[in-house]
């Protein structure tokens, strides 16, 4: 089976099981070549719905998790999105397919991963801004963002990320037992929280 067919079959299954419900998310998952974001020896596993190691004790998230998080952001073309945890760049590419070039800003703590992801994204034609730094600080120079999400688990939602976001923050939070949550920042400070599902993510660095 060729990789494009495998990718489409994977997305078909995500739509059938309602892991992905938005047309824009479905289209983005079909468009992004996940196999380009993993090592050559993992090509045959790229379209299995599971996380894969990308080095430095980090992983590329399972496609159903990426799809669900993009659904939860509920963003559209032109919205500005902050990502905490670039990793290999796959999640940023999927988000970029939805919001368009120049609208995704990603912060990665690990320099080697971040620089490799920036190069990979550019080579694949994605205009995503990548900064090496502590994700708990967000990216104040480019705030405010329409939405933000974390690809790594934080004990509590980083206050800077909440403050820099206008509509919604999605991410895994907690120590030990993590919960995927959708947060809606309040103008007066703080946020409303909605718990989505138990999850397992790598822990935020910094």
C-alpha cells in the first residue's frame, strides 16, 4: 500500500469513529504527510494511529489526538495560533493547514528538535514561526493569539499562555493522571475549564 492510500485510510477511520468531526481538520490530516515527520525506518508505521518516538525522549502524537485537539481549537483561516511544544512539527503543520500560512507560532524547549522541525516545516512549504525557549512564557511578542494549545503536559495551565490567548487553550494538564482540557480565558482573568478525556503526554520541559 502506498503512503497516500494509507494516510487516507487512517483519516477515514478517524472520521468514522468521530475522533475527527470538523471538515477542516479532516482535510488537514489528509494533506499533511505524517511520514515526512518521522525517521526513515518508521515510514511503515507513520499511518498507524499511535505515537512514535522522535528522539530526545519526545514523541509525535497519535493522529486521533492531533485531530481531536485541532477540532477543539475550533479555529479557521486567518486565526493566529500559539503552539507550545513544536516536537517534530507535525501538529503545527496540521494546524497550519487550517489557519493558513504565517498564522502558527510554535515554541520548543529542545534546541535540536526545534531547529530540525523549523527546517522540516520550511522544506515542506509550511510558513510556521518557531522559537527556541521556555513554553511556559508563551510568545508575548506575537500576542494576542486566537487560540493556543500544548503538546506536552503541564501541572497547571501556564498563566502567560492563558493571558496571551483570546478564545481557547487546549492541552493536557495534571501530574500523574493527565486530563485533556479546553480552557476559555476570561477578560477579568482566569478561565473556565472543560475536561475532555484522560490522556498521556510527555511532560513539559523547562
